[in-house]
C-alpha cells in the first residue's frame, strides 16, 4: 500500500473516534515551526506551526499567518470529520481546555486529494486564549459534529510562540481585533527580529507548579555567546544552575511544569523553555540581543 494511503487510512481511524480515548499516534508526532516564501500566495513570507510527523505526509493540522496588507488574523486548521461539508461551509468546533470548554465558529476544509484530510478552519485573534491553552496543555480534545478527537501538543509551546511572534511582525505589530491597540515590539526597532526571543515574553510570569512528571533534560548552548541557565522557582524567582560557553551542555532532572530561562552575561533573558513530553534535549539557539547600554 502506498505511504500516503496508509497515512490516510490511519487518519480516517482517528477521525472516526467518538470517545476521548487517546489516539495511538506515532512517537514523533508533534508540532513543528517553519518559515518560507509561499509561491502560491504571491511569494509572501509565511510562518507555520504544523502538527504532524516530520518529513512525511502525515499531517493533522497547522496554524499559519503571512506577511502583507491582506494577511488578516492567524488561522488554525485542524483535521476533523465534517460530514462531507463543502469547502467554506460554516461549522462549529469545541475544544475541551483545562479551564473548561471553548467553542468557535469556523468553516469546513474539504479534502483536495486522496491523501489530504477534511477539517475545520478558525481565524483567531493573536491574543485569543486558545493559543495559550494549546501551548500549556500536553494534549487536547476537540469535538466536531459530536465526534471527539484527542491530539498531542508535543512541541506546541515552541512552535506556536515562534509563529505568533512572526504574526506580530507580519501585521506591523497591529492586532486586527485588539481595539486599535498596538503591540509593543520586544526588541529595538533597528535590530533584526528573531522569533525565539518571544519565548521570554510568552513564558514571563510562569512559575514551577508541581513536581509530578519527571524528565531528564540536557541543555546545549548552540548560540553565539555565553548563556547562564536558570530554573524558575515556585515563587517565580530564577535560580542559576549552570553557565555555558558556546558548545557546552548541562544535564539535569527536572519536571514538565518547570520553566527554564537562558540569559546573556548581564542577565538579560534571551530565550526560555518549558519541558515537553518526548523532548530530552533543548538546544539554546536564540542569538544575543542589543539591550542598549548595560
């Protein structure tokens, strides 16, 4: 059986699930960030966070935004059994978040080929709380036409935070549904932007919550300079655990809900990381920033 047929068959089984039991996804199924110029959209710079297996056609959804005056809101597209609804048909989707159900009105996505999937598209404000839910939880269940599907959120924090940082840049730091409020840039205007810096904003205020799910982590400094490694405690205070020159690494036992911060020499946050299921190595790669006179 061709690969795409096997993947389509597997996807069909997932979409026929009518309970919230965990679907059996491949171990490398997760969220992955990419940025490219889209030839099918007039060559516009496009950023995407994709839920799938790398280097295969096994994709269950994605979120994306692109540069340009007609960019609009970021779009989330997720696989679902839409009952054969035509492309663009209004359809609802409900997410079972940790804080309660979240309902959205979207439109149907029709399959364009045998290996493609049907699903639901939803345009989301950059400040919509669903983004934080998708980055915070380990997996999430959603329901369309009474059918429930549970998907993994492995890698979603890094992929979606990078995506949303790009979306702010693409939209000129203006949120279409933000009541006319501009979003303050996270770096000096004259400095090139790197979306990995956005993790310092996305995870600011996060504290260690519990010590229930252990994970062994190795932090590898692949950046352009010195990095100090800090654990964010239960009281929100950072505690230094290591100092790394380029090429050096540090291994430690930590937990899924414990955030880590990486700073430059003067102590400015350059990048942050929240441990994720299935990730045992985190490469510190965000470049240094110009914070002005120290």
